[in-house]
């Protein structure tokens, strides 16, 4: 069987291609968008299946240099909290605390179940942790960190089990969670309050030349949207377009560089 060894640069390039493939397929296949299947899952799943087929058939095996894996993982863990917003946590109130407590209970139950089943099958109970909260809550990043650590402690194959469990959890979560969320949204006719077109927003220009945007939808949108994250800012831009606020600003004669104040606190310079 032929073995192709990819250096760290080639491995990164392949990962980028796989991600791009996933994005293209999500854009082209409606059902993937309908059920919110992430592009990395789509591309990675296809790559994994193809590699499994050619490797099992004895045709080809691809080996990749994982040197940059630790670099990317450190970058991920150092930046994962950048999108957190204490303002949003505060607005969640008691529900945020209840959710946190439920999550802690689920973590404990996952670990107890994993360790218990491992013991029942005559395996090291610590191997059960590699199928519990480590991959199911932490995902691939946490699995890739704690898997080698468990192996250093004498738990055989802990890294492989943790990564496999994380992959199963990710795919199963998307395949199950997407359709359930979609059906609930349609069953209860849920809509974004921020995009409710039955409520008018006020757009005007004050004596200083500043354009003011305010109203109940704006307040709600600013309350639950983290504008410091890329996804939150994209939602904010879509909100301005879909509610007609951008059209109203243009009708008032806004030009690039003019100041816009949204709600009480958000202020920015307009650029088309």
C-alpha cells in the first residue's frame, strides 16, 4: 500500500481544502443549510470516508505531520473566550444560572456513565472519561488535549477513543439537533424578535449631523447580540438591511464617514 506523508504545511493546505469543500457543499445543498450542518463537519466527514475506503482497500494511506496541531489548539483555547459577553450573561439572569447547573449535572452524568460502562466491559474506568464530558462537552480540542494526557497515565488508546467520540458527538449533534431545532421553530412559529416587521424603528438626523436609530427592536437586538464576535456583527448588518434601516439612512442622505448612533450606546462611522 502506498503511503503519502504530508509535512505540516501540506497538512494545513489539505485541511483548508477540506474546509472549503465543506463550505461549497453547504452552499449548494439546501438540506445541509436547512438543518444547520457546519461546513467543517461536511468536509471532514467526506475526507474521513474517502480515506477509510482507500486505506481499507489497501490502495493508499495518508499520513500527516501534526506539528501545527498544538499551535492551532493553543490559539483556539486562548481565543475561544473572546466572544464571551458579561453583558449578555447578565441579561440572561436566573435562566443562565439554571442552564449552568444543568450543564454541570450533565457533565457529571456523562463521566459516571462512561466510567461505569468501561468498568462493566472490563476496561480501565479512566477510558470511560474519553467517551464522557471530555469529547462530548469539550469537543475535538479538549479530546486532543486530554487524550494524550490519559495515555501518559497508562490508559491505552485514550487519544483515539477521545477523538472518535468527539467526532461521533459532533456528527450526531448536528444530525439530531439541527432537525429537532428546525421542527420546533416551525411547530411553534418562532421568529426573530429583532426582525419583526410589525414594529417600526425611528431613523432621523439630529442637529449635529449624527444619524439616530432607535426603537424596541433595536434595543432587543443590542441586548442579545454580541457585536464583538464575527457572527454577532454579521447578524447586526443583516438586521440593518432586512429592517429597512439602511434604506432609510440612505434616503436621509447619509454619506461615508457620517456618524450613526444605534440605541443609546452603539456609535460608529458609516461606510457602504
